[in-house]
C-alpha cells in the first residue's frame, strides 16, 4: 500500500454513548481504530469551561476504513450501549449522555442511518416488538477536546472504572495483551 492509499483510508467519526471514559477505553482497542480523543460534540461553545451548552460527550475516532467500516463500528458500539435509552446510559443521566453518531462526511451519516435502520428492523422482527433505536445521527457542527484529565482516563486511572456503565469484561473484550 502506498502512503497516499494509506492516508486515504483513514477516516474520522464521532461516537457518543454515555460517559466518554468507558466509550473511549472500549473504542481504542477495536481492530482498525487508530486514534481516539475524548471530547464534546455539537455544543455551541468552544470551551470546556462553560455551563452545559447542548453537547454530547463523545469520542473522536480515527479509523482505517480498509480494516473496519462504519457499519462495523456501529455493531461494536451497540455492544456497549442500550440503544433504546434516551439521554441515559447506566447511571449517567442527562442530555450530555445521549447516544449519537456525528460526522462531517455525509456518506458516514448515510451508512450509519442505514445500518441502524437494519439493526432496528432485525431486533423488532426477532423480539416481535416495534421499538425505535434512540441513536441520533447528525452532521458534526462542533467538536472540542475534553480537558487532559479526561483523555484516556480509564487507561491512566483504572480504579476510576467503578464509575463506568460498561461491564469490565466487555470494556476490554477487544484489548490485545500487547497494548
């Protein structure tokens, strides 16, 4: 693979699934994920020092699209969230803990919407229900990185895991021993 081909296969999506500490720890170990950064998506300010401004806690996720697709990422994501929960994951309650997929790439958003729709239909058929998945899929309008103490929090401070909504065995399900 040439350098140009390698560069072209790197894409970025923003994933919100409750408290960003656990979401980042889970995502960073997935095959094809190259880099993660904890942050805030789609708020109205450019600072982490302001009052709540409508943002969702999220993880900026750079991935190699030759290894992992948007659809793959969504299927992984569904392992760690309650897809029907609105503004809550585990003990984390509030609008900032909503689930979402954000991107400035329209193709990402289309793929995400189609994938979520297929999953919703399959789950409803399997469970004989008519439930709506509550993951918002929206264009990214704003992203600001979280403060340093929130970056890679559960890697640097594993004892903080007690605050996480993701079961420990699931949190590190894809972690390789050499990480």
